C-alpha cells in the first residue's frame, strides 16, 4: 500500500492504463477485462486489475492534471513496479484536420510547466513517447479504421485557458490537441526507464467549438482502450 493506492503488492500489473476519470477505469475494466477486481478505491480513484487476452492488466484512474497524475504514476512505478503506462483520455483538437472522434497519439508533449520543473530548471526537456508503443498503437488504431493523427500535443495546466494567443502559437507549430497529463507521464517514464504513451480521443475542438455528443463518448473511449491494450501487448 502507498499513500494514495490501497492495492496490495502483486495486485498491480506491470502494464497500467491510466484514464483521468475513475469511472472510466471502472467501465473499461468491466468491459474489457476478465475477472476484474477492484484494487484501489482510496479517495474514490478507482483502480482494477484483471486479464486481457491472457495478460495481467491494471486500469487505474489518474485524476485530472499533471500534479494528480504524477502522484499515481510515481507510486505505480516506484512502489508497484509498473513498466508500461498508457494514458487513455480526451483532448481538444487544435488543427483543422483533427476532428472530433479521431484518435491522437502523442509523440511529444509540450508544456509551460510540469511537476518536474523543479528538477529541470532552465532545461527544456522534451518529453516523448516510447517508440515501440507508439508504433504499435498507430498500427492498432489504423487496423480499427479510426482516423488517427500522430504528433505533438500540448499538456496544459488549465482547462479554462485565459491565454488564447498561446493556443494560437501551439496551433501554428503543428500541435494536434490539448490535454492536461501526458507531459508529466512522459517525464516520469524517462526518469524511471519505463515505457509510456498517451492515446487520446478528440472530445472537442478549440477552433470549431464542436463537441463529442454524450452518446458517442463510450464508443470512442472503447476504441481507445482497445488500441491501448493491443499496443501494450504487441
Ligand atoms: N483543454 C484541456 N484539456 C482537454 C480539453 C481542452 O480543451 N479537451 C479535453 N481535454
């Protein structure tokens, strides 16, 4: 047990999927895993472990934003021995060709700051995905026929952003979408020599204002879970 995760040693798999929303962890575990067992409910941040195609997998909520994700990812890696961590979440589209329902696979994650800022100081470290995982996820997403974009994303500290000009610069530099967790996951993976990836569904679009209707969210989220699991065990 750790401060934020109540699981016993051995109850957490080496492969962990990290949705921001704990109820999505519950839904994904009940939908995709066999013999899914609740392994964490500290602070309601639900985590489940079960089997997928003969592989032991944990699906653990990470909460919203990098400080929250950092707590769970640190404990999963340092205390439970997680080796492959895949964020599954949503992002806001930032390019005209990136449409709602598409999948964005994050090769890199730009930020203003992360919880690792104190270590990096003046260094602009470039957090990037594990290449083998990224490649496997791209193959899996394309095999499912989901329109998939691979490139840089922006991990923001704010959902209600008061700096539209910053978003414009991100768009100008080809950033595909904005979310709030991936950069710190990639930083931690680099620091601890484990594998990380973020697979994201475009849930809304900053330029068009389009948003994924509630009834479509489950299917898009399911596609993403499937892509993440397939990539993890390729
Ligand atoms: N901003 C930040 N995070 C997000 C967004 C957004 O517009 N959409 C989904 N996650």
